[in-house]
């Protein structure tokens, strides 16, 4: 099995139970999660060696976050203990026509103040096959931008394949700053994942005359965007999950991929996910499925189908982490979506 390194912020998630609004809630459900941590958990569940790099405070809450990763066999030996606090986010889960809402409380968190010298990147990337990060990590602070670039330079020096999930978060930074920072980091990236909003807000790419925000998928818009991205950055693969949001609890889910060299384009099977149990982490489970498929030696089409099936299943699981097995994903990707009881 391969060794994958991911780096980012793990946070404490406090979510309202039973689809309650914040003002109704007298208690919160507790989970730990964050983009790159979610990817690491998925890959560890698939049997790969997954290492997560971050910083947490040297207090019991920081150790709870580390324990949540260890529970699922994610490597934690490179997690620094520094800074003052673990980031928190509050989640109000929507239903039907009412959208979900996220409130961040992550300013001055440990990862946002971490410095490159806290991490031995030569040791971290020794024998590594893959490095994954998201656009969320450099968005949290200027220090995190420096840290992310240091990690990317080390990964490149060690010949490690790099993937990014662009993940634009307007509550963390502006599109203008995202473009200034992220376009400079793309020189280190081999596999770029992101939807049409990410492509526009993070990298400045727009489809030609096609409206990809219309009610129905317009795949020609994605072909246009992907070609622009391949031309400028030379990505090996450009990938996007495709969410058709009929309501907060009823979505269509598929994805598309382009080979940056041959320009072959492929659109996956579509799943109708209803009712959605928890969509947080859906994109991360998609990224992990894609990485797993490619590292397993699958071609881009089979890897994409694996990723879409994995992420569809994540929508049925509470919490940030996707806790499905290879067998679960392979069964769904193979056409068994019956949901029948396994006896």
C-alpha cells in the first residue's frame, strides 16, 4: 500500500442535533474533522498508510483531536503541539429548502500560527508517494501560507505526487487574495480538484459562453474550464465533483475528469442521494477516493467512479469522517445501490 501525507487543520465540530437551528439547540453533537484530516481517515480505512500533519494545542482538547485520528489508524507522529487553541466550527444542518449554515471560530488556532521549523519535512516526505492539501489551509492565515509553501517545496524535492482540492471559503478570505496565493502554489500541483466556483474564485477561470451555475449540468462549461487550467498549469488531471442541489436533503452527485495531456474528458455515473444524513466531508471523501483509485493503479475513469461512489456513501454517515470500507465502495461502484440489509 502507498504512503500518503496530508496537512491542514483539524477542528472541533459542534453541530445541532435533529436538524435544529442554532437558536433552538440546548446541546451540540461533537465530532472532529477538517478537510485534509478527513482525506487521511478515508485513505487509512482503505488500507493505505496515511500521515496527517498539523499543529494542536498542548491541552486535553488538542489530544482529543489527535485521538480521533488514531482511532482510525491515521499516523500522528508529525503533529506539533504548539499554539493556544483548537479551531472550532458550529454546524446548523439544513433540511429540505433550508440550507445548512457554518459559523467558524478558528482565529489564532494552532495551525494558523505554526511555523515551518516545527516540522521536519524531509522526514515527513521520506518514502511518501502522495501529498494532499486544500485551499482552506493557506486561507486561515499568512503564517499558514508560508507553511503550505514550505511543505509543497519539500514534497517536490522528494518527487512526491501532489493533489489540491481548491475549496474556496469566502468566510476565510477574498477571491482576490485566494488568486494571488493559490496561483503561485499551482506550480507544485499534479492533480487539481475543484468545482466551477473554485476554478473561478481561486484561479480565475470562467467557462466561455456556458452557464455552469444553471439548474442542469452543462458539461461543455467544465470542458472549457479544464482546458484553460491544463493550458496554464500543466496539471496531469483536472477533476470536479458535480452537485445538483434539489434541496438541502436531496442532491444529485456525479463528477468529471480530464487528462491534462490527452484532453480526454469523462463524466461519471450520477447518484441521487436522498435523504442526505450529513454532506460535510463529501468533497473530502471524493478526493480520497480519487487518490486511492489512482494509487491502486486504476485508470482515470475507474478512479473517478470509485471516488463518486465513496463520496455518495459519505452523505449517509454522520460526522466529517467517511468510515466506509473498500468493499462498501466497490459494491456501490459495481452497481449495488439497493441498501439491502447485509446478513
